[in-house]
C-alpha cells in the first residue's frame, strides 16, 4: 500500500464555531478547504484535519496527537487564547505533553519528545514535574 495522504475526521456540532476555535489554535484565518456545507479542512503537519457536522459529536469524541518543537510555548500560546487547557505533563526521558478539548470534547494532544539530555521543552528547570 502506498499511502499518499492522511485525513483525520473530527465530528463537530457547530461548523462555524469550530472553525473559529480551530482557526485560533492552528493560527489560521480560515480553513484550507470547504468542499461542501458542513465540512471544513485544515492541512497541518502533513495531514488533513477534517471537521464535519455530526449532531452526536459530543457523544463520539476523537483524539489527535500533534508533535511540536516547544510544547511549553504552545501551552502558553493556547492558554493565552482563553482556551481551557490541561497542565504540561512530563514523562521522564520520553515526552512532555498536554491535552486541550475542543467545544465538542475532541481531544488535541500536543507533545514534544525529550532531547538527548533527557530534557523536554515542558520542563521547569529540568525538575521533571508538571508545569
């Protein structure tokens, strides 16, 4: 199988409100594609995130994980948008991460892998505790 593209579908109850939320998180003024009513798509990190209207979106949440260079900086940026976010969690010698839920309960998890010294970007002076 030669995969040429990946699209992750996220159910949302309100496409306009979700486009505003995802636009703020992804730092975009508008979706990359709106192929039909009730569908909006963003190309991020080599994949496509497709928002689609589903009346039962809150009952069927999805999780998507994004690797970023500096999870602490993204945590601060998204928090400054007034979006409720979880703390940065640190897994020793592996990964620093945090979760944020969209208005329909879908989970975006952002993470940074630790560097060769065993420190990740979410560390507070290398202490290994959540920020």
